[in-house]
């Protein structure tokens, strides 16, 4: 819960693993990357904190001496959506004191800049623009789909590409980038379903005014419908199936079944696309 205070050692690392000293602590056995921020980083040139609009949290990457690189913790943040890991941010209240949970975040974009290291030498820095996870459904992603105009390969490529945070010098674009990512995922998942509920294998209950079948996009294993926008973490399902997952007695087992079905579908698509490319090459 946001604002709740935890023992970093007992409540986090004893249960989930991850480095006990590093500011970025990926868990090897659980789908989490733990991030820790606080005043202590200022002595190493770290500039963590909310941007002017209070929507974007600037998180400075790992590395006290020399250029920061995309390895270890920095790589874990950059690739967290691709690796389907949640970013959980905590504020350190001081040495020997608990850490306060700030919420789940998503890396929207990143910026390479210049700044001093621990020895006051100028070096390349990595700064991540983090947004709190949007717990609205993908149904609210901006714009309307035009699925009949695009191939599934084209939509899939756009969806997978958008999973990686782009480099930008303008943190103000963070929300726009996030919305674009959600829209790309939404379009691809609906195209993948092709008017058939990916849980029940039944046809969509009706058609929208633009002639496309109506299905709802759901985040798998996240009953709040928040979470990672990734093709393998989302499915297009009927409104009834969607409601049953959220409110039915068998919701959890249905979600687990859906997760397996989507993995199978993505694996089949991988094989079909690879075969098509091989035939085109020949």
C-alpha cells in the first residue's frame, strides 16, 4: 500500500531476494525490480525526484564512478516491461530506518546526460522517466482502432517495439509515450483475437459502429486491470468473460488459463511469422 513503511531487509529482501545494498534490486525469482531513492544519493550526483508536474519521477541510474552503462540494475529498469517485471519504488527514510512505498511505476522513457561521479569527474549519466502505473483499462487508450487497414505482422512489430522505452531529452513526453504504447498494444491484441474471445473462443457479442467486433482488452494476472502493457500480458476477451475474471468465484483460475492460452498463441505466431519470412526469403 502506498505510504506504508517496510523493513527493507525483512519485508523485501528476505522474502523476494535482490541486492540489499544497491539502489536497484531486481528479484531473480519474482517479477519485481525494487527501486530505492532518498537523500543519500545526492552526494553521488543523483537527482531523483518528481518533475514539475508531479506526474513524472526522475530516477537516476546505477554507477558511482565512470560512465553509467546499461547493465545490471540499469538494464533491469530499461527492460522491465520486456522482461515482464514490475518496478516498485521505495523512499529510504535514513540509515537503520524503514523504507516507504511510493507505488508501482513504469519506465516511460530515458535520457542520457552528463554529470559528476563520486570523484567529481564528468561522466555519462542515465536518467529514467518513471510514471505511476495507470490502473485504467486499455479500453481507454486514446484514439480508435483501424485494424482492417493493418496486417497483424505490422501491428505486432509496433507493439513489441513500443515495449522498450525510447531515449528523449524531453520528460514532458512521458505520458504521450505511455499512451502510444498502450494504443499499440491494444491494436495488436485486438487484431490477434480477430473477433474471437481469447478465453472462451466465442465470437464477439456485437459489432461496433465502425464495423469491428467488440472485445475488451484485459491485463492478465492483474485483476485491477493495471500493469504491464506487453502483448503476452494482455488479451482480448468478451465483456462477460472480463467481468467473470474480475468478480467471479473462478476468476483466478480463468486468468491462469488465459495466460497459458496467450503464451501458446504467441508461440504459434512466432513460428508462422518465421516460416513466412523464410518463404519470402527463398
